[in-house]
C-alpha cells in the first residue's frame, strides 16, 4: 500500500511550479524537467502521516524487543545489521514473528 501511495503522490507536498529542461546538470547528460505540482491533498497528507507513525511505532517495537538483551555485549550492532538483511514474511497486514520470539527472523505460515 505504501509503495502505491508513494508512486502516486505529487513531487511536492505543497503546490509548486514545475520547470522545463534547462542547463545540463553537472556530471551527467540529464536535463531535468518537472511538471507543476498540485501538492498533496488533505487525505494524502493524513495517509503519509499515518504511515510514518506506523513506521515509528514498529521501529520502537523492534529496537526495544527483549531479544536484544539476549545477545552478548558487543554483538548487538552485528545482530541489528543481520536483521536488516532479513526479508520480512508478510502475513495479512503484519509481519510474522517467529515462535522463538526473535524479531524479523523468517517465519512461515502454515
């Protein structure tokens, strides 16, 4: 859902004028062009705010999970980096938590 929202949002939160291709950008052959932006609607702003709040809440849940206290001192950073490389398994609207309670570990639904 979030990916679809991001792909449909205007490039500017507030209404802003676009620009036509002008000078070549440094270090590239790209000539940037943007259409006028109508800005976000009230619904789009509230949806973005809702999704950002959900990400914050999930970040706190993962970072304060009891699993982290089971790691040896000095290995928490490595554990968190490994978690970032783990692809979540989506189940419904959430992400499955494995039976052993470790956050983000791959889990399969039966």
